[in-house]
C-alpha cells in the first residue's frame, strides 16, 4: 500500500462531539448472518477460556509447594494466550453491531471518525488538499464489497474511502455540506509535487501496526557491535558474577542453572519491551500472545531444571524439596547476579535497540522468535555441561568451564543479533 505524500493526523478519541460545523453519522451496514456466525464462534472459543479461568483460579487459591505454583503459572499463561481469540472476536462483534463512521467539518479541517460510539480512530485532513471526492460502487466479491455505494477522495498519493450503502443523492448532499462547512470548493485533478513528496514513517503513526520496511525509511548509521563494545563488555561482566559466586561463595550447579533460568526471564521481559516498541498499538494483542507462550515455556523449563539439578542426584542442598520458602531464599542468594544481568540486558535495550533505532529494521515476527533461538541453544549447552558436572561429582572446575562456555555463546549471539540490525539498514 502506498504511503507517500502528505498524510492526515491520527489520534484516538472517544467520539466526535457535536460542535459548530457539519457532522454526520454513517453507521456500518449490519449483516445478521455474519453477526450470528461471529457470535457462535466467539461462544465456542470462550468456553475453553472460561474453563481455564476456573482451573487457574483453583490452583492459585491453594498451592503448597513449587510444583503447585508452576502448574498455576502454566494454566494462567495458557489462559492469557487463549483469551486473545475471544477478545478479538468480541471486538469484531462489537464493530459489526455498533461500528460507525462520523464525518465532521470545522473550518478548513475534515475529520473522519471510525470505530464504536465510545472509542475510535480519528483522521484529520486539510480540505484544501482533498481532491476528487466522488461516489463509487464497491466491486462485488472484493474486500470492499460490504461498503456498497460509498465516497472516495484523494489525499496526497493515497485514496481514502468512507461511508457505506450511500445513494448518489446522499453522496452529493455530503459533498455539498463539506464544501459549505469548510468554505472550500473541493479540487479535482492531480496532486501537486509538494503533496506527493515524502514517505510516511511508521514511527510517526500513533496507530502503527509495526515498523515500516527499510526501503521506505531513510537509512540510519549504526555502529557494529563487537566483543569490545560497551554492551558486550557489560554482558561479559554480568556473566562473570556467577563465576565469583561459584568460586568464592560456593554456589552449586543447581543455583547456577536457576540463575540462568532467571536470565531467560529477563530476556523475555526485554523482548516484550522490544515487541511493544516495534508493533505499537498492535502489541495489545501480540504482547499477551508472546507473554502467554513464553511464560508457559518458562514455567515448564523451571520445573525441569529444579527437578533435575536441585532435587536430582546432585540436589541435596538447602534449597531442595520444593518448599516456596526455600525457593525464595535461593532467589535472594542469587540477587546480586540477577541485578547485574538485568542491568546488562537493560543497557543493550536502551542504547542499542532504542538508541540506535534497531526497532525500525526488526519485523515483529522475528522478534517474537528471537529469545527462543538464543535460549534453547544456550540451555542445551548448559544442561549437557550440567550433566557432565553431576557425573563427575559437581567439581568446581567443570562448573566454571560450563559458565565460561555459556559466556562465549551468549556474547556471540549478542553480536550476531545486533550485527543483523546494522546490516539491514545499509
């Protein structure tokens, strides 16, 4: 879709109030067959969500140990992920039942409101730049067929459509009212060179569903991330904290494995922040979906690590047994390393991802998959090394070797991730 030339101003609004000037409400046509179908489908997907809600509530109301808590978290994550579908269907149903467009003209501004009576998107156009306003009949079997007769006009390099089931006489009345309220005779013909110049940037759109393609944006200069870059050095320093804990404080394999599980949670937290930066308003739907499946993955992953390395053959330390108080004490013990890892990943997010505008070159679907590619491979190495450590009786040298190997893989993935962002902008 073309996104060039002058553009309207977008904003969210409750409605367009009745002020001086012209205002007309144009309801969406209602298809009762489609409404009934969406209602039926909404009910079908809502039933499992309601069942999951009751199960999650039961688990949260009564849990005694870590395993009960993990099950409660897993059920809650499943509920959040599944709830996206009924929420979307309910929103579609609301639009089918009460959706409307409102046309308002005040002074030299044409405003088009699209949404529900209590919330919608407003686009504001300069009437002096509105061209070729005319009535059209939507083609059958097209994505616009539901509009029937409607109005279209040109604005810069783009065409705007509004109204539905309008007769030619109604369209003519609306056009005359717009001209009378604005005091402007709407133009016909081509746009000026100035009106066609420039590209829309998604960063300026308050309702952007994602970053625009790199071809539509002016390239930015981004430094390549190397082993000697500040973010890489900070990541190495943060990863050396577990080395100090293992060598000086006696941290065992289980505690180190749980620490790296916590780092995976930190990676997920900042990945959600990245998704929000990329997708903007659509993160209201994409974010919960990522949060749900990532939380479920993390819950199952933690249970596996705890069972294997805390309660397993080498897990006879003070934190075994699954008691929540013991688990909480373990996180307190690991808190210095957790703070260091959080600062490291936070620095990379602020300085590299936001400061170097990496979000402009990152598709949201790739960002959603990014933590899995990094974490799964890293933890396969850790589990293999952890198994070797258990087999050898948990000697400190092997544990330190596992940590060093993890640092190398972690920094390599960090460099590769940011090198991709810099390369896509060249």
